[in-house]
C-alpha cells in the first residue's frame, strides 16, 4: 500500500485537491495523509517578533478538523481509503515537502489562502513542483 500526501488550508482549491487525492488513493489502493501547515507570523524588527501562541495552533487544528468534517460529509459511507489528518508547523512548501518524504504522490491546490503573499514569495504549488522528490499533482479548483 502506498501513501498520497495532500496539503489543505481550508480553501476551496485545497478541498478540490483533497477530493482529487482521495479518488487517486482509491484507484491505487493507497492511504491518504491530509496535511495542514501552520506557522507563527513574523512581524519584523520594528514591530517585534510575535511570540508562539497556543491559540494559533488551536485555530489551525480547528481549521483542519473543519476541512476533514466537510470532506467526510461529502464521502458519506465511502470508507474505502484510510485517511489521516496531520497538523504540521513550519513554512508551507518546506513542511509539505518534508511530509511527502517517502510518499508516492504529493497533491496541492493551485490556489489557496496565500493571496498577495504568494506573489512576493512564490506559490506553494510552484515550490513543491520544483523541489519534490516524488510526483506532484497540482489541482485547479
């Protein structure tokens, strides 16, 4: 049995990627790892650095659970694929690449909650496509 990793952030694009990854896992007989990445915001030297907060991790965990609940509701009685949710702290692309170590496939949405920041930093899908050691599927919402 193989393993497919899919990155979610609660956006419609990431939920489309989750649906696609589930279908692919069903076809292959693979397990599905649903990964949500979160990070502490950095505010810079002038305003100070933010301190780690349990609230940020809790909010990310709640967002992952909401995405998983929505997905489970869509699936109904279909339990043909083992689905595991995982919360990871770090930068989105780096954390997804690490989570996909040893995976058969990494799946991401083409657009997420990155917004303007993705224009400045490069999109997560672009980064994982260029640096992953496994095949990558980028799903348009």
